[in-house]
C-alpha cells in the first residue's frame, strides 16, 4: 500500500505534512473475544478494527473472518478503503475489521456468538456517523444482521445504518449483493471500449467463484455477451474454450460448493488459469495471486482486479511495461462500497429505491470514477493504478488542507 501511495504522492508533489498524515492509520483497535464453543470449551479469538482515515466521512469497510488475518493486513486494507471511497467519490473514510478464526471449522452458532462478542467489544467505536462495517472475506448478510442487532441492543434503538450488506428485509439495498460483480463488469466493458476491443465475444478467465467472481462472470456473459472460458475456485477449476454455461455452473456450485467436477468442461489446474490465451483476466479471490513468477506467463490484454490487492507491485510493474491494461482494485471493485453508500443513504433517509434506480446510479458512479482515473492516467502518462491513487490522494489531501489542523 505504502509503495503504491508513494509513487502517486511524488507525482502530486504532496507536501511532507499531508504525506505524513495520510501514511498513518488514525486508529487501530485490538480486542479479545472469548466464546463458548459447541463442545463447552472456551476459545479466545483476536479481532481488529482499523479506522485509517475519516477526513471525508465515517470510516467504511468490511469485516473479514480468516485464519491469516493480522493487524498489518487489516491496516493496509483500511488504507485501501480510504483510497477506494475517494476514487468512488463517496463521502466516507476508510476502515477495515478482521477476526483471526477459521469459519469453515465453526458452527453457525459459534460464528454468531463470535460476531456478537466482537461487535460488543468495538461498539463505542462504530456507528452510522463513525464507522460503518460491511461484508468481506467469509462474512455475509446474516452476519451483518447480527452486527446490526448487537449494535442496536447496545444503543437502545434499531439502527440500520450502522452496517451495510444487510438482508433486504431489514434495511439492505436491492442490488448490493451483485454490486461488486456489476462494477467489475462495467470496468471490463469500459476498458474494452477504451482499447478498441469488442467486449461481445471477448474471452474471460475468472479466478475465484465467490460473490465477486461468480456475479462478474454471470453479468459479463448475460449483459455484454462476453465468453467466460475458465473459472477456478478454492478446490479446482474448469475450462471450456467455447464458453462455460454460467447459469448451469452457478446451479452446480449451489449444490457442490465448488466448480470442481462440473460436466461440460475440462478440469483446470489453479496454476494454468493465468497462462490461458484470453482477452480479460479477473482475479477475484485473495491477495498476492499475480506475482513476478506468473506475470510473464499472462497473455490477457486486460486485468480487472475484482479482489483487493491480487497483484504484487513488481508483477504490476512487469505487466504495465508489457502493455497489459490493469484496472486496479480500488477502482475495479469499488461498486461494492458505492452501493453500501446507497444502502446507508436509504437507511438514513428511510426511503428505499428500486433495483433499477440502484443500478442506474451505480452505472453513473462507476463510469464517472472510471473516466476520472482514465483521464488522469492519460494526463500524467501513468498506469491506471497510479492514476487511481492520484485521484484519491488529491481528493483526501484537498479536504485535509481545507479542514486544517485542530491543534
Ligand atoms: N468489503 C468490501 C470492500 O472491500 C465492501 C466494503 C463496504 O461495502 O463497506 O470494498
């Protein structure tokens, strides 16, 4: 994160004071969450919430449950949320939360208990005006419902705007679940338009078939006529050069929890996905997937980063120098948080939009963000990632200067 920040800050000639402010997290919270497990034993889980910057508004960002969570990682992710919200042009700062746990080895009851205890431990730090969590890796709408309920019980009234990504029935927004994938589709479509590549029939490989990967694939196939030829997930992968039947694949995954073994496609090894001769590659799994070791094998012309941080800095440099058009995470997957913003607005307003209204507003916001970054990249002759940072840092820096120093 700091490496990406420095490159853009240097081009902007950012003054040292603002530079220092923007490279320090505002607040890092560590909590211990004791839970009674189903076997009667007590386990203590460590949780974090980092509010990296709140210059533009409340901290905003997801909560992840993963065995590999660290305070450093959560801090970097909270910084990324700061830049992502600024690029998306929504009035939020950046935050992130994480709990060190393996939810695949926990019962639903244990996950509920952990969620409630974690939220109770950070309850004073969050709120609609302070810090608004959302789903991230391994957290879903039901978990957000428990977040909302726990917070509401503590403050003594129902507060829907404290968290986004909730079920529709309790203040969630239509279109939120699909939003990140929809934005990835829009980013791929706009990139193709810019590069003079016909998106209809363009071939696409997708890494990860969770919320972001599966919906990106579905919308790229159904809305703009792209051909999804390959998908890999946590277990295995499938490849069909003529195009995978995505609705059938989605049905298969609902039953089997993996794409592995899907009929009508050849099996594909994880390591082979990046080497395929495709037009568009969508990494939509975890961080650090595209490295300097596999980047030289990539044949795609466009990479749209559905995940957060899927490309290492040296791999990104290599790809850019070899003419690959990379749409950076903070732009490519920003539609998730943009629709979280719409959810927060609707909750505070108490008036809800139709799915069509949500999608139209999202389309406008995503195109505005894409164009701002593209124009900046052309103006400064830099890659799209550096351009996205230039846009984000200048927006946050401008307001930091206007607000001035408190003491
Ligand atoms: N976890 C998502 C992200 O990384 C969404 C955050 C949000 O909606 O606040 O962008």
